[in-house]
C-alpha cells in the first residue's frame, strides 16, 4: 500500500449517487449499444447461500439443484454447517452441486467469528477451500481500523495465493453514508480494481450503492475479474439492496453479454435478497427468474455456445 492510501481522509462529500447517475446518463447519451451476443464460453451460473437467508446452507444446495444452477457459493458464517467441511462435501455430492467458491467471514457482523485475528478468517477459509478442492475464496477489503492487517492486506493476499494456489478474489464494497458525507471505511479503498490484486470479485449491487460504473470496472480488470456477484440496485439509496437482476438501474444484461462475448473464464454467482418478494412468488420462483435472466444474457440458449465440457 502506498503512502497516499494510508493518508486517505476519513470522509468525503456525499457524491456516490450523483456520480452513479451521471455515469449511466453519459453512457446512454453517447449511444452505448447493448452487446450483440456471440458467446465464446458457457459461463457457469451459481447460487450464493446468501440468496436463501435466513434459510440454511442445505436449502441453498436443494434449491440450486431444483432450479438448475451450475453450483453454489458458500458464505462462511455463524451456522455450523457453513464451516463444516464434511457437511459441505456431503451437500455437494447429494445435490450434485459443485462448490464454486467460499466467501470468507469478512463481513462487519462476522468480525468475532474464528477470533479477532482477521488473517485467521482468510487463512481458515483458504484451508477449507483446499480440503474441498474449491478454486476461489471471496473476501472483502479491510476496514481502516484494522491497523496492520489493512496496511499489509494487498501484499498479504498475494503471499497466501502464492503459497496455496487458491485465488482470493477481493470484492468491491461502498462508502458508508453519514448524512451529507461519506465515511471511507475501507483500505486501501472500497473499489479494489485499482489495487494490485490478481483476482477480484465485482458485485453489481455494491457498485450501485457506491455509484461506481460496473462496465468500467470490468473493463479495467480484464482477466483479473474472477467472480461476478449478480444482483441489481437502484443507485438511489444508501442501502445495499441486492435486487433481482433487471429490477434496478444496473447494466446487468450488458455486463453478462460482454463477459460471455469475450470468453471470460470466471463464474457468475446470483446473490439477491429473497426475504422480501412480490406477493404470490416463492423464493424458488425468484431464484429461477434470476437464473433464466443470467442464462439468457450469457447466451446459453444459442446453438453456437461451446459444449458443456468447457464449464
């Protein structure tokens, strides 16, 4: 981390919503076209266990199998089975759903899980990934109050990746709103695309809340983009909404089409809030609609899509 990162101010004027609206308006004004569909790879679509909260981990595997997902991302959390390698292996085999990634317990409300050492959360999740033969761990950037961990995070992540062969895909977050100011609570930044991470996760709901342009983010990242958390957001609230794709302002369809057209080697993980949903729709209904949206814009329905052995 450079000296400028360590000396970043604690707050800045509240600009995320204005920046997000301006960015979207500029793309539309300039005639940014929807990508034609020429998919170069059949990109897998997985389901995050966060999408079935407060239901349990096994329920996510069951719904993923029932609705036809290609795998699951497990959020390591306070529930015992999310941290139990044997249980996760059993769920994966029973429901025929590979575990595409593990999400380390780096959320704010999980700071006490596995003790207070933040590196332990990363390292223990990586150990689980090795035991389960999962290629990717998703992690949030550090909070600025985490001291040495935050200062050494970029270099530390690189060391663990080199030692274990597990990709640690650092996820974009968003400033916290403090009235007319934004609290810059993450170091080096809430946006990891400008740091020297080998692997990054882009979350479209987080981009909406931050006012960041996800099309610009995926273009900046190139092959460093490892995971996409598919969700939507209005871009007009301080909340992290995780709406089903197509229900907010984010260019979800365009992101999926561009990734498919360039033969992107990563995975799409649906991470939406199903606790509130339209009357008459079950959780399964919502998650099936999300899957259909993803498959359509990834071009899974097109005959020229390469064979499934490229998953």
